[in-house]
C-alpha cells in the first residue's frame, strides 16, 4: 500500500471523533484527487489498462464523490436496489459496498469500523455495513434526502438502514421482495437437490409468478410517489421510459460481451471487477453504463481468441463468487494483467441476466420488478448456485472461488452445498473465508497458502500467488 495513501488514511482516522467535518473534507479531497488521476489515465494512449477499465474507474469515482458534494440530492441505498427511478429523477445514490470500498482504497476504513463497534455494532456484523454505519454515526457522512433499501439479499439491511434513517431523521422506504421459487427448494436431502439442479434447464430460470411481479411493481409505484413527495417534483414518465430503454441496450451489449468472453483471453483484475459490480447496480439505465458496455464489448472483441481444446496451454479461467478483496496482495497478484490466471468475473456482475421482454419501457414498473425478482441473490441457495453453475459452464471456467465475506451469513451458509453441486458437475471449488472490507480482519499469508494449493490442484501453469 502506498505510504502516501496510508498517511492519508491515518489523517482521516484521527479526525473521525473530534473533527468529522474535517474528515469529510479530507475524503472529498482524496476522492477528487483519485478522480483526477483516473481522468488522466483515461486520456493516456499508452496505458496498460484497456479503455473500458479506465472508463469504469472514472465513472465510479464520479458516482461515489457526487453524494458527498451534493448530499441534498443523495439517497442512501443498498446494492440490489434498482436505481432506474433515481436516474430518472436526477438523484444520486450512495450505497454500502461502493462507499466502503472507496474507504478501503483510501486506507481509512478501519477507523469507521471501530467507531461502529464502539457504538455497539457487533464485531460479527458485515464489515461493509460497519464502515457505512461508522461514517454516518460519527457525522462524517452528510445527511441524505432519504434512505431506500430492498429486503434482497443481506439480512443486515433491515438493521443498518433503519438505524441510519432514525439517526438522520429522514424518510425510509423498504421495498419488500418475495423469494421466487426455482423448483423444489424445500428438499433437504443433498442428493435429491443435486438431481433437481442437474435436470433443470441451466439456460433459463423458472418463470416468475405474475402475482409476484404485480406485488413488487406496485411497490415501485409507491416508491415513485415517495420520491415525488420528497423532491416535490412529478415523475417524468418519458424520462423513466428512456432510462429503461437505455438499460435494455446496455444489457444487450453485456450479453454480447458474455458470448465473446466465453472464447477469449480477456484480462480482468479484482479492482475493475468491483467497478463493474458498482456500475451495473448503481448506474442502471444511465448513459455511463451504456458507454461502459460499448467500450467493454469493443475491448473483449480485441482480446485474443483461445482454443479451448488446447487446454494445457491456456490461462486458468476462474469464476469468483461474491465481493472481491481488491486491495489484498495475494488476490491482486493472482489476477494481475500478466498473471497466468484469468478472472472471468464475479457472480454479482451477472446476478441479473436479461431474458426476452424482461425490460420493456412501456411497463417500467413491471420491468424493474422482474429484474429484482430474477436476481440470483434473492431467494434460496439453490437459486444462486444454479446461476453460478450456469456461468461456469457458459464461460468455460476451470474453477470457482466461493468467497465468504465476514458477516455474510447467506454466502457462508450456501458454501458447502454449492461446493458439492459444482464439483459434482466438474468444477473445482475453493471456499475462501475472508473480509473484503476490513484489512485488519484477514491473514494474507493464510489466504495465499490456500490459493496456492488450489491452483496447484488445477494444474497447468505454475501457481504464482
């Protein structure tokens, strides 16, 4: 970690309790400097990073800084909230994983985590949520217009966002999302569950019940009214329709990218993958997302084609599950641009795969409802495991790393079941415990040892972890 960044993180940490306004000013200056660097990198014609990677850094940096500069137009949200309504009403979302991730990059997340723990938040709570809570309860993060979250997929959402809304004394809107069945999910015997999954069509999820779509769509209509009351402006339905159309174009480009990725050696790194997760969720329906997808498709089409039959000479293709500790040395080295391992992506980048007519600008509320209901993170472990299995097959993965984020009960609870199912289908799995947010909550040496053993098992190139 750069010594200047560590010094910056210490300066922010020293201001949290006694000078929160100074801490906020430092964050805005630091994030602004990072954005300037991203802008210069974007314009650099000889950069090692491809254009889509540089654009992702620039777009995400601007999106994270915007709610700090204009809190009166900001809305604190969770990762899985479809943000099309916010885009259409010119509101800027501030979300848990994005803000905490940038605190990580600035090497100052620990001070906010400690503040939340001293305030009474359990140490076993998700570190991403602790970082946001610490920044908010210390009065460093400015007060937003409101707080909105879904019940998908994290059980920390209800406690975190209810606490924030109460502390700030701002309106709270909760979007309840029912779990959609993907088959006989009440089966308890793992062998029967395996049969159910292996016989299912991996290329399409089960049909979403109409009553579930209606239920969630009506909540989106209530959310629109909620935003109208707060902003004192009527929703422009034409702008919302255009937002949905733009998102559909973006996802069509993304589908083409996935088709190309299955046969190309397109290098990716953990930081860029986190940027992609942020853009796909935070910027849904925005011009930024469409531009990113255009660049991403162009870059993957320029990447070398691979002969999958000549398996021994290929870089090992790895599918990651859940968030990525992009700042951790063992993981960063593993997927560096010149490393012998190709990071295909995180399943969170593919949690919604657009089916035909899922997004229809003539029915924007139903479109957002289907998108949320189809999300692989919502529902049982079977639903998410099926998506991971589908991705592993389509992208020709050599192995899967299932990352159990500290405090994330859903991912941890599904790990053993997912490992059995994926390995029975021929995909080696490493279940990796860690913390993608709190640097003091991991042992990099132990993680490096586990990664080394996993890649030696995969064979091919010598492991360089």
